[in-house]
């Protein structure tokens, strides 16, 4: 299969850790040049170095996806360095488990900022150059929680559902400009401890409680394929949806979750 991703300019937000890092590696293996956009400088610089060692150009940009001015500046810096933006992967997301009734308002605000405003801000920042060049692909990382709803993930699920609906709506608006948007919904995806950079949500104690072999084994039983995902499961599907091999696919939502969600 010909992906046609060599020499393409790909921005991956949250590429410093885990799923985002794997997405950056996968595009680099296809010969794409990478913008590693992350709030964590040590994680982002590390991944930028890793992908350049694969043999492509890379640029780390420290930015906060919830701040429109920083996001606009990321888009500008990318154009200055590479002259075009072919692919945007909106990967940053953030979750903290808890019952809706018990959550402090600050957590909802952070959930909306990092799971929904992030996608709005970054999409807006790349859309004009994509419209001008009459091509582009955007892959948004949502979650099965956004399709099914999930216990203790109420606002997170609402934001992830919003990402799916936004993707479909915008796909209808910009298809005429040669721009495609699709969504990947991971199920539980756990990398090796080396995958979690300092900016990863999995670094916090209560998220880390999921990383014991006993809990992971129990969780795997809820998946028809009887295993938890790894970051590469997700990045393979992102590369496909961003590629020429998916040139007639837009506005679609793909669950990559071992059959956990079937829709
Ligand atoms: N891992 C899973 O089990 C799972 C399941 C379903 C959906 N997802 C989704 O997949 C995506 C990636 O998840 P993950 O587990 O790899 O996350 P992670 O927390 O391990 O990594 C997130 C990355 O984003 C960066 N980041 C955090 N806040 C940022 C900000 N404000 N601006 C810029 N960068 C920022 C972090 O530094 C880190 O590198 C998220 O959208 C998440 O909701 C993950």
C-alpha cells in the first residue's frame, strides 16, 4: 500500500509521550518531517531527537494547546521552517477519573481546555494554510468514552463526543478544499513506563494505579481481543487515515480498541 507520506509536514500535538510519541515515530518511518508540539520541553526535545535519528527533519515547539496565541505561533513557526502543513494530529488529551458529583470545577475546566478547546485552537491554526494549498488531513484522537460514555469520565466523555461531532461537521465544510478529517478512538492504551514523559497524565498516582499487572489483566477481560492496546496499535491507524491510502475517507470515526466498542 502506498501511503504517500514522504516529505509531508506533520504536526503531532502531545508528541512527547506515549500515544503521541508513537504517532511521531510512525510518521517518521514513512519519511514525514515532524513538528513535535508539546508543553513539556524535555519530553518534546527527546522525541524530536529520536525521530531525527530515523532520518527525517524535526522541530520541537514548546506550546500549550489551550492557549490560542501559542497555537497560532506554532502554526507560523511550522510554515517558516517547512513551508507547508500537510497533516495535523490533535492528540493532546487529559483525564482524571472521578464521579461528576465530586469533581471540582477547575478539573472540568482543564478537561474542556485540553480535550476540546485544544482541538478547536489547533484546527483553526492550520486550516487557512491547508485551504490555500487545497489539501490537508487532520486526525483527531478522541476516545471510546466519547462514543459510549464512561463511568467517572463524564466531562471527558462529553468533550471527546464533541470532538467526534466537530470532526464530522468540519469535514462537510472543508471537503471541497481537499481537506479530510477523521477520528481515532483508542481504548485503554498502555505503553511501557519509558513512554510516560513528565507531562503524561499517567504519571499521577491515581492514574498509575491502573498500571499494575493485576488491574491490566482484569481490564483486558472486557476486551473481545483480550488485551490492552499499545501505542503502536493507535499510531498505525492514524498514519493510515492521514495517508493517500485513505483519500476517500472523511468524517469517519474508527475505534481502535480490541472490539470494546462496536458501532
Ligand atoms: N492512553 C489511553 O488509554 C487512552 C484511551 C483513550 C483515549 N486516549 C487519548 O489519546 C490521547 C493521548 O493519550 P496518552 O495516554 O498518550 O496521554 P499522555 O498524558 O500520556 O500524553 C499527553 C502528552 O500531551 C502533552 N500535553 C499535556 N498537556 C498539554 C498542553 N496543554 N499543551 C501541549 N501538550 C500537552 C504531555 O506533555 C504529553 O506529552 C489523548 O487525547 C487521550 O485522551 C488515551
